[in-house]
């Protein structure tokens, strides 16, 4: 079949138009695939951020729980009760025993606050992803820890053999009607304080664990 110059020119124009349309479609498809990939990447990135923050918060929660449980243990090791040589001067046996136990509790609460410090930083970070939801869940836990510290401080002030009876009585009156928080009863279910503490821990776990998926 003979193709005239006019036919050939028209054919080239058709191919040019088709080629342009195919190229445009290819660019559009590539753009769509790129957007879809970017959305997937962003979703994966958000998921990773949620996962890592939830994992970190859980580990810090368990360390904090362990430190509080240790602070309430009725068993105190000798190394926990060591006194500074400058403190252990001209003391009666009663005063020495009191100060040794007080030093032991000081060391235990230093461990509690050391375990709490990274949680405070994590809670600030969590506001960017979860607003203040996690912070609100930790508040009852921190309140219990504060109650424990206050009770122990008042108990030691009420028991200080170096103070007069009026001073000790005033501090004893502040805690005499409260449960003894110094020691856990070490039963399987725990005393009321441990039960409250563990309920707070469970509420935080229920909030964080789904974010690990």
C-alpha cells in the first residue's frame, strides 16, 4: 500500500499525541505510586515511633515498680545500712540502730527517684504522640509513691531517739491512723498499698501494650 506524504505526516502526529498521552499517564502513575509509598513510609514511621516509645515506657514502669517493691521490703541488707564514719561517732546503740535503718531507707528512696527520673522525660516525649493520656495514668502511681515517702519520713521523725517526746508524739499523731506503709506483708496478693500500686501498673500496661503491635 502506498503511503502519501500527507498520510505519513498525519500518522506521525497521531503517534506523537499517543506518545505524549502515554508519557503523561506514566508520570501520573509514578506520582501516585510515589505518594502511596510516602504515605506507607509515614505510617510505618509513626508505627515505629509508637512502638519504641511504648516499649521504653513499659521498661521504665517495671523498673520503677521494682524499686518501690524493694523500698518496702522488710529485709534490709547490711550494706544498705552502712553509716558514714563521721556519723558513727559517740552514738548509743539505740541511736546507731536508728540511723542505720534511716540510712537504708534513704538509699532505697534514692533508687526509687532514680527509676522515676527517666519516666518524667518519657512522659514529656509522649505528649507529642498521645497528648497527656499517659501522664494522667502515671499520676496515681506517683501519688502512691509520694504517700509512701511521706509515711516513712514521719515514722522516722516519730521514732528518733535524739528528739524529745513532744516532737515525736506530734509526728506520730500524723500517721497513727494510717496503714503501716513501711513494709509489705509479703503475701502473694500483697497488702492494700501493693494492690493499689499494681492496679495502677495494670492500667498503664493496658494503655501501652496495644501500641507495641
